[in-house]
C-alpha cells in the first residue's frame, strides 16, 4: 500500500519539532510495510526532495523565498487576516494540489492532515483520509467562510478522523459530517521518553501563555492555597504574549517565592521537567485534545482540568488520577488539596499512565491508521 501524506507541517530536518508527531506516525506505518510519501510546503525557498529519518518528503515551492513563511512557524492563522497572507495561502493550496495530483498517479490513498490547506488540495478521484488536529477544527467554530469552504472537503473525504471527541463535534456542527467513534483517536507520542515522577516538586503547568490557556487560574489557585497556609510551588513551562501580565499577577498576589517561570522548553525535554511534579494544572478552555495532560499522565502525574476544557475531557478522569472542576482559582486549589491528601494518587496515576502509554504508542496508532486506510480503499 502506498499512502501520500498531504500536510503543511512536517519536520524540516531530523529533530525539528514542527509536525514531529507526523514523522513518528509515518515511521511507524513504514515499519508495518506501508509506503509513505510526504508532500509538504517549502520553507523560505528550501524545496525539493528530501528524506527525514527514512521518510521521503517532497517540499513544494509556492511563493518567493521571502514569502514562504506560512508553514512551520505557527503563524498561518494570523497571516490569513490580510490580503498578502490570503494570496500566499492560495499559492500554497495550488502547489499542494498540483503535487497531490502528480503523486496520486502512483498512490493507493491520500491522507490529508488538517483540512486547510491540505484537505482543500485532495484530488477528487482518489480514496482519502482527512484528519483534523485542532486549529483547523477551531476555524469551523468561528468563521462562516471557513465552514463554506470546508463542507465540500468533508463531503469528498472517504474517511474523516479527529484526535478527540470535542473536535469531532466541531466538525459535525460546522460541516454536517459525522465522525464515527472508531475514527476518533489522538496522534502518536514518543511514549518511551517518559519515566514515572518521583514527586515532591509541587504543581506544573505546560502551556503556551495565551488567554485561551488561562494560566492565571493556576496562579490564583496557588494564591488561595497560600492564604490558607498551604505552600504549593508552581512551575510554569512555556512562553507567550501573556507572560508579562502573568508575572505582574504573581507579584500583585504576593506569591513570587512560590512561582517559577521556566520559559520555553523543547518538547523532548518536557519529561525531564515532569519527573518531580506532584500535580499538573491544566486550566485551558476549549482544547482540541490536550497533549500536555496526556504526557503528565504518562509520567504518573495526576491532572486537574476544567469542565469547559474541551478535548482534554477525553484525557483527564474525574476521580483517581485527575479532577474536573469549575474554572476558578478556588476550585482548582481545593482539588489540589484533595489530590495531595490522597495516598493512592501516585499508584492510580501510574495505572492511568500505562493506559495512555499504550494508547499513544506509535505502533498502536499506526495499526489504527492502517485500518482506516483499508476502510477507505474498501469504500
């Protein structure tokens, strides 16, 4: 079986973090005897054929070198707010579609990752799998134009998959396409990197510091605990536009000694920072999946999330190795105390972590993907 990955996000070199989970999936599929060819955009003029850890990649040019900045940088959505960005996206769509048609001649199936731009570039006459990952599904919630563009894409795809039930719901609401429960599964992770936490390090947040992540709730929880006589160290891993205001909040609440901003940490180093944590606080709203929460559980760390967290509700249990609470500092603080006073939390955390390690193991996800591919070919 020969499968073509269409995507705007795939590692540019060994060790690159952009779309690293797709490289993990492609390698696992190749171990199962499935031939994978990746079609992805050029980056700043660097196009042509390449191999990333044995996976062949075709980088397509879509604009001048100076203008090829839509992919790999996490800036695509902001670029689309202006006419120059829309022109670049149109060029990217044309380049992907042209390459997809060329590759389709020798492919059994196309697998598009993210409906825009890759899904838009799918050929009409080939069986296809379309996977939504989060940011693309979020567009369906807030943009009438996106919904209009997406509907024919989702109708045309033979099989549609999503990485969480939350995203599957967004797809159905925005396009009318129902995502079967058997087609809902997260992408793989390098599960072997995680060791069990030894505890003793307090709470941790792993998030980009944006309003949607609501890291201020974790800080307010630490302040509420401190006011009640409980000292909880909090390490915040990540950076972003909210950092300065969060640092001011820490100072205003008088909890500077308890809160450490670690800044940006490479994903490969996250397990090191999780190795001593007691609890992860995951206060984000409307998540597509919540990989950081799954990673915490794979290290045996109980997770506190909020009821409006979206896809993370697929990850965090209500009891045992987790708590689901209202989005307030006080509620999170109460859950922290409840977990810290639970003598079984570490043992239960490891049991849940073992389950997530198995579920996100690359070979397991590749087996599921192969099932989707055979379903698409049969359909």
